[in-house]
C-alpha cells in the first residue's frame, strides 16, 4: 500500500535523495529508510575534526572539571549538572557497563573518558541574561592529551556542552557509550535563531512550554518568540489591567499566564541561553482585548463589531503605555515584537471618527494611518527601553523605523522583500520558509532545509543585515497534544540552517542521517518528536 | 499572520463552511472558530429526539440498574463500571455539585437522573467475541417515566452506553452535569468500521494500542486492522518460527508483540466490541521475513537482494501453512487480511527458476503467477477456518475468490473499482478516501467527511455488498509520539460516515460543532486528539 503511494507523493528533493544513493529498492528493504549516524552533532558545527578512535564513557564515573576557580559559579554548575544527567543513558546499559568495567580493550579504543575540563575564560555572572549580542562560540577538544571545553561566556559553554553531549553514542550492541576523538571550533552563523509559539489560538500549558525550551536548547535555538495574545484569546495576566485576561482568556483560572509563570519561563529559558521575546500584536489581531476594553478598538458599522485599535483616540495610546509598562516589568529581553501585520481597514473606512481624525491630521491613506499608529507605539516602547521587531507590513507601509528595529519577513515573496528591507539599511529576520503549519504528506523537512537566507541579490552589507530567522508554529491547528510532535524535528531544520555554515543545497542524505539520530536523541530526552524520514526506530 | 495565510489555504469545502454561517469576520473574532455543542453524540445516531428539558446528573450518586437477573453477567458489569468512571468529571465539578446537592431547581430541570436501567434482552455470554454479524443496535430512553438502555446483545449495550455517556455535558458555568431528555433508536449503517494501524514501519508500544482501542470505542468503531508486519520489520513473535522476529524485528526484546501481548490486545478490544483483524501481507511486502527465511523469497539478479515470496517452491507454502496455523492460534477473529498489494514483478522476471516453473505450470503472466500464489494462500487459510480479506489488486488480477472473501479498495479511482467488485458479487471494504497519512495545511476532516461510499453507479444489491470501510494510518510518518494526535479526531470522520445515516453532503457546520465537542470529550478521557477546526479550547 504504502510504498506505492509514498513514491507518488515524493517531491523532487526526495526523489533526488532516493536517486542519489539509496535506490528505489531501499523502500522495500528491511530496516529503516535512513540509517542514523552515531554521535553526530545537530546543528552541524562550523569546524569539526573527528577520527575513528574513541574513548569509552562510563556515565556514573564521568566528571566535569571546572577550571579557574569558578566552582562557585552557580549558573555553570547548574548547566553541568543538567548535562551530566543527559549523559546517563538507560539502566540496562549501565548494567552492561558495570559488567565490562574491567578489561575493555578493543581496536580503536583510547581508554576511558573520565573527565572534561570546563574552561570558562570570561567572567561568571550568575544573573547573566541572554541577548542578541551574546557570544555563543566555543571550542571543544576530546583528545588523548586534551579534554577541554573552552568558551569566553556561559553561552558558549552551554552550546559546547550540548555538542559534547551529542558526541556520546551507544554502540550498536548496546554494550558501551563512546565518544570519538574530536576537535570542534564552533559559533553560530546567525545571532537570532527563534521559534514562534502562539498561545492565543490554543492555550499551551506551561509544561509544554518548558519542554519546548528543552528541545530548543538541544537544537541551539536562542529565541522563544512568544506570540502570547491575539484575536481569539488574551491569556496574559496584566497586573495593571487584570480584566484583559479575566474577560479575554479562554478560562481566567486555567488558561492564563500569571507574572509568576512568565518569570519561570524566562528563568528556565535563561538557564538554557534562550531569550524570551513577547509579541503583543497590534493594531490588528486585537479582538480579544476588546472584550474588556472595547473603547480602544474601532467600532465597525455593524453593531457590536470591532476592528483594529482606534488610533483617533489619545486614550488608546495611554492604555497602551500602561500595558507596555506592565509588559516591561514582566519581560526582560531588550526586544519586544509589536506585530503590525494584516490590518483589516474595513472598520476604519466606515467609521466617521476615523475619517474626521484623518482629515484633521492630514493623513491621506489607511496605510498612513497604520503608520501613524505604529510609529507612536514604536516610540512609546522605546521610552520603556524596548527595541522593536515588526512584521514586514510595517516596513512596506513606510513607517519611519530606527535602524535598531528589526523587520520580520513572513510572506511568500520574501526574496524581494528582504532585499528591499536590507537595501534600506534595516535589519531583517526571515520566517517565510519555515511556517511549521504548512503540512505535506510524507514529510517536509527537506523543503525547510533548502531555504537559504542569503538567496537574494544584495551586497555583503545587505547580507549582514539579516540577523537570523524563526520557525513559526501558529496555533490554529496545534494544541497541547500535538505541538511537540508537530514542531520537532521539523524546527530542527531551521535551527541548523541558522547555526551552521551554508552546507550546499543538494546534499540531503548527510543531514537526513544526522536528523534521524537527532530525533532519537530528542525522544530519549523526553521530546516526543515525530519521525523525520519514514520507516525507522530508535535504539 | 495566520488568518491571511489560512484563508489562502482553504479548500472549497471550508470556504463553504465559512460562507454558510460564520462569515469571514469570524476568523478574527474572540473565542473559538467553531462553538462546540453540548451533549451531542458522535457518530450521530440514526434517530434521536431530544428536548431542552434536562436532568441533573450527580456522578457519584448515579447508578446503573441491571435488569433481568443479569447481575452475574461479568461482561456487562465490567462495561458498566467503565462507563460509570467516564461519567466522573473532574474534582472541581464534584465539589460544586456537593455544594448544590440540595435545592437545585431551575427552569427546564426535571430533577436528578439517579439511575439508568440497563436491559440486555438477549443472553449474557461473558466470552462473547465480536464478529462481522454482531448486533450493535440499541434503544435509549432518558425521559421522566422511562430511563432505560435496551439492546438484544452486549454489543448494543456497549454502543448505547457510549451514546448515553456522550449525552452528559457540563454547563457553561461548570456548576452541574446535565442530560437532556432524549430518545435514541440507533444501529450502524455499515458492519465493518475499521482503523488500520501499521506496526512495521514504526513499532507502536502496547500502551498506545490500548489508547487507540479506547478512542475507537468512543467512536463506535469495531475493527482494529493490525497491519502487524511488512518489509521493514517483523514484530510478531511466532511460536513456531521465533527467528522471524528475532531477526526481523527492529529489536527482539523491546519492539515485538508476544502471544501474551496479542491476547491482551484482543481481550481489551473484545470488551469494547472491537474485532482485531491481523494482516500478514504477502507475496510482496515481505522483505523482513527473509532476514531469517531467505529461502521463501525469490532471489533477485543482484546478489543478496530478494523480491516477493517464491511461489515456485512447495517449501514456501508449507512454511506459510505453519505460520498461519500459529497466527490462527493467536488471533480469534473469523477473518484474516492477506494483503496481496503492490507486488513488484522484477525479481520474478529475472529469476530462471520462476520462468521454468511458469512454463511447467502453463502460467502465462506474472499477474497469473501472483493469482496462483494468492489462490493457494486463500485456500490454505480457509482450511484454518479463516475467511480472507485482500487488497484490490488480488481482485484485479482475477483470482477466483469465494463470495465470503472481502475485497479492500484503496486506490484513488475507487468509484470504478468498487463498482466492478460489487458487480462481480464480491463484498467490498472502502479505504481510498480515508488515508490518514495524507496531510493538508489547515486540517482536512471535511475531505474525509465528504466521501460517500454509495457514490457509485450500482444496483441496490451492489450497494449492499459494501460492508464498510477503514481509516488507514500507515506507519511511515507516525511513531508512538504522534500516532494518537494524527489519528484523532480525523478518524472520527470515517467512524461517523460508516455508522450514521447519509446526512447529505454539504452540511459541514453541524458536524464541525459536534466534532469540536467530541474532540474535547476525547481529550478529557485521555486521548490526545488534535484540534479539528482551528482556534478553540476545551472547558
């Protein structure tokens, strides 16, 4: 049944994948379609030298050695403890290992890996916050004469620990854990490597957000873009305006995020080197705000229907100032995402107050009215010490943006848009290719993987204005039960595109094999990722 | 972001859904896209009369009364216990209710529903096995003067209990459980209402199979089609040939089904009125068999490559007889699925023994050779007291099939195929429209729902030869982590199409509202179903 159908559904990339080395007969051979690597790192490091010689790792006997009098650095110790736990493979294995404790000596073995020196060359700051400028570079040596992870910052240490933990693999016979002799020099290609989650269309409980942060750290992603409110519901509990969630949340007891919850998310993310970027999208996408504050929305011609925010009233802006002050109190990142997408002009067009206001202010088009609104909001949050990120429409409408505002490109014709954004000297983020709610039979990570952010005709200065991108998991079709399996390992593709050097477009087998291992690695660590490549299994 | 893209992705059915009553503005209104019903039954009963008057149900105080001296009927008591548990909504509610125990008297209330008489008019057989001929009809009265579930068989009682449990709903304020005054007369439209799971492409652990059976019972599905082995792996532990799974399973300790496991699955299914139909697909789809028994497969021209079963050797058939005897010992259903699909003739064509055998036997084509093979296997399993189900290719190749063999139609051009199958007097099962591995952005249950099995030009005698159908969840893209959310509530659509009267093609709002409630009902009962309809939440 399936083989036949499967081949029919294949896109050209997959056909290429098959043709290249696996052969059409592979689909009906026993075993997995794609054989997993052993101890390969995802996302691929910038430089990695490895050999067939290996160390044996006995997880219980292994130690991280903290160098340079940093033993009181709590952030570092916390990180090491987390990764030490991840090295503890299952009990069966440990029994086997105890049996083999003495006398392991086989070809290629360089003995036991008993420790890794952890060398944080910079300062320890237990309260350090991740930011757009953080240094995530690291070096790693797992060699007979040098076993060391070195980084200038805790962020590099975190990324290096992740890579180190991924080098560890179980032998096929399940008898031992190995680490091949390896040298890595690594740093991210892009500074902003994000995942958008949407907690308005469906509420996502905290445990699934924590799990998402775990998975992000396993993929070296560093920004959780929290699209926290939208038309459908307002789960954010504002201290200043509690009525927003009292009336706007799906349930004001069970489907809300209290300041305490947000603090926990931010701290959990911080310890994993992940920024938490809140989005309060306006002037559109705000229907749920109107359940408690109809006065800030524009009344439509139809009674009891409301459109976008009402920019003709000063009260709208004072409300927003108070709300964003509240947001400033709760979120720690330098940036806030202000949205600005998909504004429906219909209610503005039919509302006489808006018409009068535009005449008074000499505003000639609804695009200009939107610009007026967004301009004021961008300036307002700047007073609150937030830099802004906006969806591409804001740029298209000609809002004057300072050069530290990021333009988030999401529509399909991104190549043209990102070219114009960067030509104007603005920084850009890309999401167009990485919409995780686009589904396709038979899997689709290859499509995500073949998207290359530099594929636009722009100068090197323009290319440098691209700060990264985000995979977007909009909430219409995901709830707490399928968000994890729908996002992972598909978002891993985005993670690799944004971390690793451009690896060339047409080699899809090498990443397929690593992604097979990486998915099993995530499964083993409690992330219920779906299969990336067709038939297969995890050891 | 999402609204815009979502509308672009909508298919015509969805556009219809929007246009019909919800309006384009709905997508940006606060709250869920589709409002859930309260106490509506899925699949829709054949006849249901209801009123706005309601009873209050206090779950702890509610009793099932077994009539007619059947209190020693263990099967019945077991079923009642399971449904009594399902009536126990969450603790918060119970507290509210205790507070309200006295003095509930509001408009429309007809007082407390304190019991339901359970009237099994036929025999109690604690060992009864569900079968193709089982009687699943029931009648239900929840009226002031009659509170009774009546059925001639335990199967009807099970279906009626499911409907009764679905009538119970929580009020919007969460203060009480209600059951509207209702009369139901119900029976299934089709006798075979199945779900195919594939445990060869990915191993599915037992707990997820049990959960699948729970969900099937909540949808009144009655056949688990267990596609247990295939090319990729052989998780079935055969007592006669343990080497099949020792060598053919992904892992012969952790990724196998022992006879004891199969017995548990069958018993769990039996108690829910669900048949377990094993599929051992041959002569193609058997690569994993060859890992331990290469002698039964046809050697291809390329060394160490094997094609379909080798029908030129008698040893192949004696092996199969022993294997199917073993299968007979483990599976209790009257039917076995023999597969017979997608046979690749290449190895047969290039193998000289096959050529010689065909000459000797005057077999003129490879289709005829396949027919020769399948014919012998169908006859063989008949000796073992199995009736056969085969994929449509077997019919297309002209194999002489007895009229109790079912032809399983799966290819896209099903209208033509099912017409020819039934014109030849054969019974048919339909799956073409219900391939759950076909994915589409934005959801797709409407496509499944619009498939109507009678949509072919055939006599009423031909229509009666359609025994039902199955939703198919092939295993290439699902593992234990996403199988539940990928199948549910999408397979619920198939369940309703096969149970309920043909409701007309174009009303998609009424089922959308019930499916919204039904999905939340499944979620509440522990089935991690994904959202059916876009933004929303469960109480």
